[in-house]
């Protein structure tokens, strides 16, 4: 029998060092396999038994073996931070224990998913493979490789297993194609919400397999490091933040000029997560990986308990673990409503709980507080508001991404990249050889800004990418502090993770400003810098402004921003024509409609 706990088959990646493994063999005759073959449930970003339509479908047929599988594929995990890798291992440990409690187990693969799935399908005589629908380009590419591997493989039972994709939508809509891309119009449809499914009862794992064991965090980090391609040797650039580079430069400048440092100059700036909620004492039953962590860790039960504690933030508690979470809320609430995504964002992205389970629990709590009713004037607590807003936002951008896979939009196929848990829209690269060019749009725009330039640049012998920055267009608009440093780090990571080559940076308006920052902070990523519609000439001997932490936005500033937005929305067409005085025909309806759609 092949050992799924070891590297599987021939890999295009560099060989990883051997990991310390413990193996458990489950031995039962394969004669129990039903005529339709076993069902493999391939877990990726759905690390739970609760509200898992794929698992429910797999368990629906009597006597059919159900084989759970998780594969550590470096292509899927490439963008994971050390924090997310640690949370991943916590979640997998809990999932494995939950499966074992039902006399099943989670099989662990390490290597290319297409090799792992192909070998397992033959081992268990699989007739069907259930896996969640995906939108991220890196995961979609892996899925395509798996489908190709299965279709070209040979199987003892004859036909290759069928791959069935599942999803757990929050809203009960009829057709993705008919969904509006305007969020206001979508909300006006008033779709009913779907109900989360209970965890199914799994059959005993009736096949002979080596299930493998989970790697440690250090083993996993070594595996991912060794799996990188040779040209990815500048991946460690991502570990250096823009703020730390500017801080170091400022300190050196002060030292050279013999000037003392002050707080306003950024001399003592630290990341909020280095001391967030640290009490100096170990909390029994803590829901966090460490005292300084702001992300809830563990499996479904821990996460649901943490959600309960979060929703009841205003009620007070005598439980030490809940008190710890309440302390974390105060640190995580850097902006009104920002705490939910900070605390639970990773848990939802890893699929420890589904979006609709989190939504259902939140709404049920709100009903319980209000004698079974929901007020038309808003929610009764800020934590309920934060949770509902974040969950609905996550669902909306997921639906937009799914819709783009079944509807043709624009002249180029769209792909998606997940950055720090946020979905980013990008154009696929046009052109297959030549220098890489990255186009970055201006304020209020999106990658549609360059819709008529991409092919022309590619025809001149370039590989072209265009990206929609976080907070613009159809990219996610999370409740975070937006700044030039945030966007410059996004460009840095996009070049490292997606383009994987130094680029010619081309930025329009504020996009040029962001490109200039990225090129200045990480010069090895930029072959050249092209600024379009820049703000003016460079001032000689200009010194950058003092660094400071982003503060909270006042209610007056938010009100002014809303009023300004209403004004700009009504005048978008006229304002744009003012910026294109000699080519006003370029301000066409699709461009104006997309800009207005993005801010509604």
C-alpha cells in the first residue's frame, strides 16, 4: 500500500526533507466497498464536520465508505503566514479528533494534490470525490490538475471517479448569472437565507490505509521553504513590512543628523499584535494560540464558543476564557466594527465554521435578546452589527467571484488572488513571454481603467498584469485602515506570489504614488517605474512625513465622507470628463457604471 503520509508520486517541486511521522493503520477488508465505489471527501478550506454539504452527500448512501483527505500542497499554502499555518494545524488537529470520535480518520497527504488524490482514488476504489467550489486562481489551478490527472489515470474499477463540487451559500438564490453585481440591487431582492446543516454521522472507515499524522509547525515551514522554485529566492522580502523599512530609514537619518528620536517620528512604533491583550498569565481553556494573538484558534466547538462570548461582550462574564476574549475585542476594535474580522477572519477562511453557521448563530442571539423579533432599525449590540456586516460582506464578494466564473465580463478572463484573507480581482497575464508589466489604476477606478491598453502592451512583447487594489472595484472592501503602506505591501506580495518576476511598474494617479512607494521600499521587485497623471514634479530634498499609527476615524469625518461620496456619485461622469478633456469619449457608460457600482 502506498503511504499517503509520505510524499506522493513525482512532484514538480523540490523534494522536501523527511518529516518525523507517526502512522496508524486502519485495517478492514475492501469488500465492504459499495458498487458505486467509495466517496472521498477532500478538505481544503472547509475544516469542519458541521454544515458541510459535501460530507452530508458522501454519507447519504448506505454502506458506502467515506474517506476524508487533507493534502499539504505548497501551491495552496504558498500565501499562508506563519500565524495562519499555526491556526491551520490547530484546526486540522481538531478535525482529526472529531473524525476519530466517529471511528473515522483524516488521511494526511504531503505533496502535489493530483498525486495524492489519484493514489487514494485507486487505493479505496473511489467512485466520487467531493470537494468545495473554489475561486482563488492558485486553488483552481490545482483542481484543474487533479481533474486532468484523474481523467488520464488508470483505475482498477474502470472509470475514473467523478468530482462533485459543493458550496454552502448564505442566500437562497436561483441563478448566479442573474444575480446583480450591484450590492444595493442584490439586497433589494431580499433573498431568504439558507439553514446550516448539522454534522452527519459517518460510517466506520472500512478500508486499509496508512492515515499519517500531522506535521509540526516547524516541519511544515521547512517543507514549504524547500518547495519553492529557485527563482523564488526573494520570497523572504514579504517578511519585511513597509513600516519597519521606513522606521529603520528614519532612525538612520536621525542618527546621521545627530537628532534625537521622538514618538511622533515613529521611533517607538510597534505592531498592535505584539502586545494585544497580553495579561501576563496563562488562561485555562484559552481560545487563542498565544497571549499576544488576536485570532481565535482551534476547531468548530472552540470557535462557536468564542463567537458566543463575542456576541455577549456587553453582558459580562465570570469565565476566564471569555474575559480573555473580551480583552482581545478592545484591542481588535481599531475601527468601529473591525473586531469580528480580526478575531474570526482566519477561522472562517479556513472553514472551521461556515459563514452561514456564524450568521445563523448571530441572528439567533439577536432574536433571543428581542423576544424573537429583529428590529428594522438595526441590531441591538455593536458586536452583532460587526458580525452581520462582516459575514454578509464576505458572502457578497464570494458571490461576485463565483458569478465571474459563469459570466463573461470584459475582454479578458478574470482570476482571483487572496491576500491576507481578502479577495483581490486581477486580470490574467496577457502575453506569454517578454518583460513583465504591472498596471495599477488610479483613485476610484479599477483594472477596467486599462481595458484597452493591455493587449497593445502585450503585442509589443510583454507579459501584462492589471490588478484592482483592495477597497476598489470588485476587490473586497474590508473594514480596515487603508493607507499607502497597505497598498504598497499588496503590490509587493502580488509581484512575489503571482508574477514571480521583477516588473515594470506602471501607475496612474494614486496608483503611481503606490507604485513609487513599492519600488522605493523593495527596489529588487521593480525593473522600472512609469508614472501616469502624477501630481506634479518631485520636490528637491523632500523629506517623508513623520510616521504615526493610524488613529480612529471620528464620526464627523465619517459623516463628511458619506456626504462627499453622495456628491461624487451623482457627478461621476462629469468629473471624469474633466480629467479627459481631449478624449471625452473615453468616459463611456461601462466605465462610469463600474465606478458607481463599486461605491454603492
